[in-house]
C-alpha cells in the first residue's frame, strides 16, 4: 500500500533538491521580473498565440516591455522556421537595442505598425 503523505514528502524533497533551469519553460512560459512582484513564472503557450505576426508581437509586448531575442524567438518559431526569417520579422517590426554583452533586446514595435 502506498502512503500518500510519505510519497508527497519524497516528491517535495526531490523538487527542493533539483535545480530549476529556464530551458524547462521554453515555449510554455516565461519569467517576468517586475520590481513590484519580483520573479514570476507566467504561462504562455505558443499554441494559444495569434497566427498573424503583428498581432502576436503586439500581444507579446503587452505582456512585457522588452524581450531578449533569445527568449522571444521561442514564441515566433512556428512563424519563423529559420534564423533568417526571424531576423527579417524582427528588423522590419521591432525597435532593437544591443546590450553591453552584445545581446539583442527588443523594446517594442516600430511606430509605423502601431
């Protein structure tokens, strides 16, 4: 007979001893880091997003003001199957800046699209 309390305790210990990796969330959720709430995991499944690229980008920027290119690409992978397609969409539609580390950060849609 399985003792449910013992099973829950064992699972709890397993979770506590595991190291969380953001890769586990790819395409399903993202980590929102706001000053008021701290780090929060927000569910965002790629299958629930609009099919039209502009509408999808509008939704993504309504959820978060800026996105690292490496994170937003997870939510555009079905629309942009190659890196070239992704770059074309981002260059044509998004305002970008580059961090000191050389990573691209998208900071919103271009004014002509709003």
